């Protein structure tokens, strides 16, 4: 039993839960997990309220600490595992990574609302509104900028897998399942994330789930 426990939602749909989960798995951090499914919101809220008044997943439990919100969890993990390099090494790269994570966390609502994460959705192109196209353009711009400035040492945004890749993993999944057109230089980055053992494991488990969340089936 680990002293870290991550409370998550449905693997098929819970984009916010995927972020800390993939960061921990990909870094080899051992943790226990508890999945609270949210197809029945009343039951979900009752169960999650025992851990967090915010009534949202993910939540990280560590000894007496309770950390809620995916970005706070990534920051906390970086504090307790300073040798795991969850953020990139150089101050400039770290600042850039934190900026694109903050932008992700507080933005891209058009894309997030129109294209909910849904691993089991048949791979099929989906019409994109202008607002969604603008989000796609901005996301691919920051990915390209990170890769060109800081990513030369590896296949991820800042070379080695970092919290930034964890934050954007649900977006990679959406681009993939909704057949979002991307330039040729972007696809290898997406394939790198989709090909991580951690994402593969999450996907295998997500695809076994049978709960349906109607609002996320578009
Ligand atoms: N900002 C939060 C958002 C978390 C969030 O909205 N989680 C969804 C599941 S993916 C949830 O718990 N929804 C329950 C609800 O909205 O009542 C984070 O990053 O952790």
C-alpha cells in the first residue's frame, strides 16, 4: 500500500483525472487509486464529498494532506518528488511550461465543450466551429514553440515527459479521436504521447468501462 492515493473519475471520459494519473505512472511514482464513476452524479457527489468539498475529481491524498485540482496535484507531486523532474530543468523552460499549463487549465473552453474526451468514440472526423479551430491553432502553436525552443532532447514538449505533457494528454486524445486535422510536424508529438506505456494502460482500462455519460457522447 502506498502513502499516495489518487481519486479519479471514469477513465473513458475524465480528462482532468488523466492528467495527474499519467504524470505519476509515466514517472514511475507508486500510488493507489480509487475510481468514483460519474454516470450517476448524485452518487458521485455523495462519494467525492467525503474527500473534497469541491466535489470534483481528481483528488490526491498523501498522509494528512488532501490536494484537489489537477494542476495543484501536479505542483504538489513536483514538490514531494523533486528528483523526478516533473517540470523541465531550465528556469526559462519551466516558466514556459507553467504558462502553457495555466493557459490550458483556464482556457480552450470552446474545444473542451465541443469535443469531450471519450476514448471509445469511433475515430471519425468531426466538424469544428471557428472558435474550436482557433483553440486548435493556439494549442498547436504553443506545442510547436515548446518543441522548437526546449524539446530538442526528446520527443515530448520539453524533451523528456513532463507535467506539460500530462496536462495536454487529454487534448492529444481528443485531437486523435475526433480526427482534428494537424500539421505534419504535430502528429509525431501526438503519437509520442499516445504511445507512452502510461497512456496505453489508461486507454486499455478506459475501454473496458461500460458506463455511459450522455453529455459526453457527441
Ligand atoms: N479544475 C478542476 C476540474 C475538475 C473537474 O471538473 N472534474 C470533473 C470530472 S473530469 C468532475 O469532477 N465533475 C463533477 C462535477 O462537475 O460535478 C481540476 O483540474 O481538477
